C-alpha cells in the first residue's frame, strides 16, 4: 500500500477496504526504520489510524494540522511524501523527528514542547477569520498534554470561536499516557468518561434515533447538543469541555478509520469549536511497545524481534549518578523530597519514587507549577529537588524569578540534558540555561566535570544551600576525567587542574573532554596551556580570576551553550572591568538554534570540538 503514497493527499486514492492493509504497512515501515535510527516509536504506532483519517478528510497543504509536542508526526510525514527521509531520521543533515515548516509546507507549525497546540490553533483560526480564508484547522493534543496549564489558558479563550460561529477541530488523542503514566485531576476525569459505557451507548442511540426523523431530526439533535440540560448532563460529571463552550464528542475508537472519517467530516460542518475524544493504544501493533510504552517512547536503535536496545552502556550516566546520590542522601535526611514534571524515568527519579513514595511528586507536564510547588515546600523547611530537562525548565523562568529567587528559597534544580542533546534538535537542545539562570539574583549555578563531582555538588547543595541552586549536567555517560584530583567543594570556588604558560582554558562542565583534547593537540606544537574547572558558574570565583589575570595574557572560556549572557561573557566583563590587559576569548555557541545530529557532529559544526578549540587558540597565540 505504501508504494501508492508518494505525496500529500495520495491516501485519498486508497480504497476503504485497503485501509487496514495500509495501517499494517505503516507500522512495519516505522519499525523497520526507527529500529535503525532510533526515535519516538510507541506514540507513532498508536496514532496510525487517526493520522490516516485526518489525511483522508483534510486537504494538504491548504488545511492546517497542528501536533502538540510533535514527536508523533512520523505518520503524517509518511503520508505527505517523506518516506525516503526516514533513512536518515533525526541524523545530522537528515529529516527532523518533529514538524518543521522549512521541511514541508504540510507541516503547519514547529513544535517540540507540550501543551502549546491549542494556543497555536486558536491563533491560526483567528488569522483565518481575519484573512477571510476557508481552510480547516485541526489540532491533535494528547491527554498527557492536558496537565499543562497553557492548554487551559487556550481553552478558556476558545469561547471566542463559538461567538464568531467559526470551526476548529480538536482531537484529544487519549492513550492514558504522556511519556509516563498520566497523573492529576484531568486524567481522573477522562478515566470517568472512558469507563462510562452506558453514556456512550445511550448517546449514540438517542442521536441516531433523532436523526432518522424527517425534516426535524437534525435541528432537534443540534438543539439537544447545545442544551445545558442535554442527555450528557445525566451521565458525565462536570461537563468540563461543553461548559467552556466547546462541543464534545466521544470517546470513540481511535483505530477505526471509517468511524474516524465519518466523525471528522461531520465535525467540519459545525460552526463552532469541537473536541473529538479519541481512544488509542500507545505502541499498537508491536508487542514490546504495548507492554512497555515508556521504554519505547523515545528509543535508541533496537532489535525488532527481541525489543532489546542494541548499544547498552554499562557505565553510569549523569542521570543515574544524580538519582543514586539523592536516594542515598534521603535515607538519613527526611526533609528531602523529589519532584518531576511527567519525566520520572528520563530524570532518574522513578527509583526515588519507589524508595520513598510519600516524598516523591509527579506533577504532570507542568514545569511552572513544579517550580512554585518546590518553593512552597522549601519555604516550610523541606529540601525539594526538582529534576528536569534543561529545555523544559525554560517554561518555569518566571516562577524561578518571582516565586523562588525573590524569597531565596533553597530549591535544588537538577538540570538534566544540559548542553547539546543531539537527535531531538532545536526544541530540545539545552543551550540556554547558563544565561537565563545566571541572570537571576540569589541563584547559585554549578556544573560538574565528571560523575564524582556531580555527586559531591548534590550532597553539598543538600547540606548547605541557602537559596535556589542549579546543578547542570549533560545527557549520557558520566565523565571520569580528573576524578582522582577532585578537591572538596567550597562555595563559589573553582579548581586549577593543570598549570600552563601561554594561555589557560576555563572549561565549563561537560566540555572538559574537548578542552583536554585541545590541550593535547596544542602541547604537540610546544604550547603549555593551563586548565581550570570553574565549578561555579555563579558566583564566579573572582579571586581565582584575579590570579589567572596576573599569570596569563590569554584567558579562554569554553562552554556548550549560547555565548550571549553565558559564562564567558561574565568572565570577560569582570576581567575588563578590573583592569585586565590581556585577551579574553570566549568559545561557545553563537546566536542560533542548533539542528539535530550526533553530539560529535554538532560540536564539529559549531567549532567547539577539541580540534577546533586547539586551532582557535593556536591562531590567537600566533597573533
């Protein structure tokens, strides 16, 4: 069947009796390619029929389909003529694993973070209305994304469309999960709807019976749907969506293509926003993904038959070091609590939750709430640790300033995936945390160079934090370089790892290996280069900087983050303001978003790999 799909709208040539065959072909295609490249598998397997139905009803690229988060857009890419791109999915120079407007005019909007789709779709709808165009706008949002506050802000504002008598189709893709199992009140509410078979059966019977009445059946059905005393009120507690002015249909089988097509076609005829509650199975069609959807949410290359990951490392990761240290510390300190925003496995806190369930909190996809929630606990004497990916913490920026730093509450932020993360691309690179963290008063920001130092920094923070403290560490295996010479942590103090002569490198956190490689290359040319581990990004060790200023005429900073407002710019500002006459040179990421690819390829492209750093410093020394 897939041989017939080579461009957008080709699916409309497929006969209805072949829909099931096409769905099987798509799943086989996904397994074949994602098992080789890695990527988001379970969510895409679960959305095959739903995406097919959307493509059967919508006309691309005229109509607009917006995906929340976007990691479940693989089927959409297949159906819009991008099958060949899966050979290099999420690889350097290859196809993105997320919607990307510059990749295809069938991708309505870029997305990589949760809960943003309803606001985007509402903006699209109002633009359509003002531009006097007639495209259909549809949005796919998962039940997990409804734990994010931004989704409710958009729902609250969506009554405008009902007043304007304008359509917007919202697909609530309900698979009972986000990445981990859903939590919170909305999950509980949707569970009530899912389990209410009496309501679904009666609703369908009433609607079908009324529609059969000649001439008046349709108007009566429409009137009942809009009535506050409709039949739904008897069966669905709260009527949450309809009370907000949004017509609700469902739940319906998300793997029944004809039913989905019929429902979507009817939804297009309405002059109001509508939510279609679709029940799907995450990982459908692949036993291992169905049995373990969390493992196969974002997966590395794996063996299709066994479901086993092909390249398992036996070395501890920074994430596991952080998790193990926190669990150990919590044995003797009852005030330690751990918080995650729907990422218990990704951040390593699932193990803490098993060990201390009463002190573990998964707040759902709600980073803003998580930050202030932690501030509240800290204000009452607890020691909350919020483990979160760097890219997702960006959403809690206001709360870090207003609710946490203003009161100097000692919340500890374990910032995972700091720096480049690779294949997930622009929306997930953790390259902005140094600028946005270090600008906040009362904040302490630390970056370990190896696994041992991460452990010591976390223990130090749990024992001595006087205000909000961030420890940023990268994805992957924990570095072991210089573990044998790591000295005791002292607040605001860095460590000289190697003395030099012509220049010194201040290497931040995970850039130690590249800086060390650069020094070895420079030594081959006769240069003696010093190496410093700053440890603290904020506060900067000004005493150490003063010593380095007396010793070196060239001071180089190296960081895997945006240069503007980064560590290097803070070092440069301090040195020049205090009369330094030598040269300060900052190496990092210039003003740009960074595409997807392996860490090695991206560092080479950005000229922050060992060889590029060495060439850069050698040129400065020759000058």
